[in-house]
C-alpha cells in the first residue's frame, strides 16, 4: 500500500507537469463516461429498478386475445366486465385480481377549470398491488357498489398541487363534474399506476354493467399465488377462456387470454431502444478508451529510457507496471468526476426533451446505483486504457531502450502495430454507430413523407372533456358542441371547425362489430370489427379529408333523420372490393335496431401513427345522431375540436377558448395543440431513438477523428528524422505526403471493412426500430462509409502536410 500511495503521488505530480496531455485525456474520458452514466441512469430507473410494489415479480396483467378474423394484427385486447368476473371467480392461480379503466372529470371552482385524469378501480386494486396510502385508507369492498362510490384517493402530486400538502386533507370534499367526492386517502410519491392517474375512484358498477360481455374497455391486473409460475397461470387462463367460449359462443367465441408480467407490460416497448442506446454509449466509451490508450502509449514510449534505467536500478516489471497504471487510474477517476457533471446535464436534457417517451421519469436521477456504476466504469476504463501501454513499456528491450536519445526527432521506438489496431477499432466502432444512426435518420425521414390522409397545416386542436354526469343524455352533449362550434366558426380568421371523439394519430378511438345488410350475421364474436368515429359535419372540411365519392355530413343529418354513415376507402376495399358501397346499409351490432346508409367514402387517415402500415377500416357517424349510436350504455369523455384558420393557428387559441367559455365558463379546455404538433408528437418515439443515437454517433465520429489525428501527429513527429533524411536524399514533397496519407488510411480502411460487418449485425437488432428502409440499406451503408472515410482523410491530411514542412537541415542539426 505504501508503494501504491507513493505511485499515486508520483503519478499526480507527473500529470500536473503535462497539463495538455492531462486535459485532453480527462475530457475524452469524461465524454465517454458521462454518456454512459446518463444512459445508465435512464436504464436503471426504467428497466433495472424493481417496480415500487412488494414482491413485484408476481404481478401480472391479463389481456384478451381477440379473434384473428375480427381483429387482424391484434394480439392483446381490453377486457369485458363479465369475462373479468368469470376470470376472478374461476381461477386458482391468483391470490388477488383487480380491474381498472380510464376516467376523466372536470374540476371547477378554481382559477380556471381543468380536467383530472382518473382511474376507476375495483376494491381489490390496491390490495393486489400491496400498496398502502401515505394518508388515509384504500377503498372498501362496499364502495364498489353503485351509489356508494363517491370517494376518491388522490395522487401525491395532485395532493401537493391542489391542497398544498395539507396533512388534514382526508375527510375533505372535492367536486368532480359537479358531484361531491369525499377524500379518503393520498397515495405515496412513488406510486403511479396507471401512469396517467391523478386520482382513483371506485369502479361502482351497476348490475347491468357487470353483465356486459361484448364490450371490452378494461385492464386487469393480478398477483400470482406463491409457487405458481407464469406458464401455469397461462394454461389455466386458456382453459377458462375455452369454457367461456363454449358457454357464451355469441360473445366469446374465438376470445382467449394472455398473462403478461407487469414489468414487461410497462417497459416492453422501450426496452429495445434503451438497450440499443446503452450499447451505443458503450461503443463511445470504448472509442474514448482507445483514444486515451493511444495518448498514454505515445507518452510511455517516450519514457522507455526512463523505465529501462529504473529496471537497471532494480525496479521489477510489476513495479513499473503499477506506476503506469496509477497514472491512468488517476486520469480515469478525474474523467469520471467530470463525467458525473456532464451526466447530470445529460439526464436533465433527456427528461426535458424526451420524458413523454419514458416511464418513471421522476425516478431518473444519479442515485447510489448510478454512482457505483460510474465508479466501476471509471476504474475499468483506467485499467483498460493503461494496461496495454504499461505492458508494452515493461516488455521493451533494455539494451535498445538505454541507447535511445532524448531528442524530439528520435525514430519511432515501436508500438506502431498497437496504435494501428487502436485506430482500426475506433473506426470500426464509429462506423457501426454512424450506420445505425443513419438508418434511424432515414427511417424518420420516410415517416415524415407518409401521407397522414389529411392537411395538418393551419389547424388548431383542443380537447373538451365532458362526462355523462354533466350531460345526462347524448342529446345534451351534442347540443353543447353545436353551440361551441357555431361560436367558434363565427370568429374572424376561422375557415372551418369540427369535432371528433378521437383525433387522428393519437391512437385512440373505439372499434365495434358490424353486420352488412344482405350478408350472414353470425355470432357477434365472429363479426368483423371496424373503427367507429363520432364527428360533426364540419370535421371533414376542417382537416380536408379527401372525399372520394358521395357526400359528407350536413345539418340535415339530425337525430330524427335517416341514420347515415361515411366510410373510409380501406373499409370500402375490405368489404366491397370493386363494388360501389354507396347506398348500401349496415348495422353496428351494439345498436342493431338502426340500419345505417353509406352516403360517402373518404380517404384513409392514419389513426394509430404514421408507422402503422395497415390503415384501420373506419366508419364515421354524425355527432347529431349520437342517440342512435348507443354502445350498450352512455359513456362520453368529451370531444376534440379541429379548427382550420387563415392565420397562425396558435395565435387563435385565446379567442377560441374565450368562445368556448362563453357557452360554459366551467368547461375545461385541454391539450391545446396545432395539428402539426400532433403529427410531430406521433413520431416522438422514433425521434427519441434517432436523436440520441445520432448524438452518440456524432460523438464517436469526433473521438475517432481526434484519435486518428493524434496517432498520425505522433507518428510524424517520431519519424521526423526519417522524413528529413528522405527529403535530403531527393524525395519530393508529394512522395512524403503520399507516404503519410497511405500509412494513415490503411488502418482506417481496414476499420471500415470490419465496421461494415458489425453494421450488418446491428441492422438485425434495429429491424424493429426502422420504418420504410431496409436494415442493410446499401445507400445508407455507402453514404456513411464515405463520410467516415472523408473525416479520416481530413484528420490525416493535417499531420501529412506538417510532414512536408520538415526541414532536413534543422532535423539533422538537432540530432
């Protein structure tokens, strides 16, 4: 230990005497370590940390598996109330099951009305998760009954923002949709499930709602009994589904069940992108290590005579090795300390710009696990960066080393092969990252070229949440929206305005089974499902949907008239092929008493995102005929307005909100966005992947260029004597330039070849993240390879031109 302390002190003094070398090495390592720490903090919070529930490995979510004929492409589907009741009663694998659903309510009486996102949950919801509130209690079983459910549990954030963290909040009353709710509890800060919930209210089903089997609106969670494995529970749920299918063929034929670990459900979609990014920053760190290794190697080779003298005086190879490793460890620890600062900044940027794409964003921080990771990475980096140069130094021939001069123009004393290997590694790793980011950039570019089926320019959207407690009938809601649309359309600068229950590209909306008139109906479970959208007459013109045939809706399509619908082009192709569907009739199975006439066909619209290849078959129902669109019960959570303006749409938001509040001053106006912003947000996951990988690839490119430049600069300096003699003997400047450039490009080109092979392997990993481009796209591979070759050439040309300026007389005189 005494020798180690002495070596650390000596290494510290040595590094202080070389401020240029030390600064460059620390910054290079800090960039690599900081990038790894930032991404690891995200991976740690999202993928590695256990869910904030006791024994989380036993928590699962259960989904329906829909019939493939009715729901092509779907593998998971929401659950119906009656099927959940049967699952809960018949299973022997779960010690607790619970059901939940999205809800929303308006909170008035404050500075401005707002919408509260709520979760309706059964009484077993919190016991299944085994969570206790910070204040108060959870729901009692009796509060699941209709008329007994006017109690609420607040989230920690809602309690802070609306009640100032008042510890006496339990027992107070709060009004949602004009109805009083008694606050019975406040959840802890780390509890956020479902992620959207600001508050939780009891399910409070009626007997009619409990018996509905054909509507699927709910999520189901469960806790496995001790000793029950996931395959065992899956086998039992499949068996129960088979029994229900035989017992209720009209509703359940073809419907199965799948049991998914809750962690996989929450982070499954983000796991692959995060692991790809973690691999990318690991590559960046390897490139940084190679750079520092090259710098340390050059430094150590210039100290071969010093090491030889130490060895002659009795120092062992292990002693010399330890001294060199002490210096690189000090560099790595300094780089790690600076990297922590950069990581804190990087984490803040990631959360600020990409928080919507990440679960558990509040948990992303530099905690003890992240600090331990940074320390471990720093120590490993110090060992990796110093081991090869130190080994090379201790293996030098003592006789040759003692004969070395001390001039700046000594011939290259070895290490050229190792330096070339490091350059090859840097170029190969950089090429892999650059091609990966190039594929994602092209993928995003292809996404932006996809036609969404509408004109998103100069359109302002906003969500008006209303509920059946505020509007007791469908007619009351449509009357309200009629008034709102008339006032908005009367505003100066508004060209057209319409309403829809679920905006395109948001991935929402319902689907329902249909029966086409003149064709066999079959059981409801076998009937094809299509997307159903409720719209006002002005919606089609507001978004400029392409009218292909027939007409859209007008004011005559009222509740007392003939029920009409407009269908999408994909629905026309799916069900009628080359036949003209205009004038044909169909019924929606949840309201079979109404036969609807098809009066128009509009172009397809991307409902679930630009990257969804198969456009959903969709039918549109007039908002004023809502009364003939009952889906087994009246449940409305509001409508979205789409307003086309002749001016900048964002500048119209205040005027439009004012017109809405003239109709109802207590009506919240939420999610005010332009349609261009909706379009941009729909591709935010792809943008998240692309920007971060591109940033790390750019950093890798910079480090690779610095590495190539430093190696060639060192080589030219060490070969100054040789170059001077060549020039003195008659070598032309172009000969010297060609020699240096060829020596530098050989390892770079070898690195390109190896990197191409690695990029092909990476393409297989990225196959699930790219759109519209092959993972082995030749254009991307060629363009990125050419770019990296040009960067390498530029990095080589600077020391190459410096070599041509060597004065042979000066070099020989120095010797």
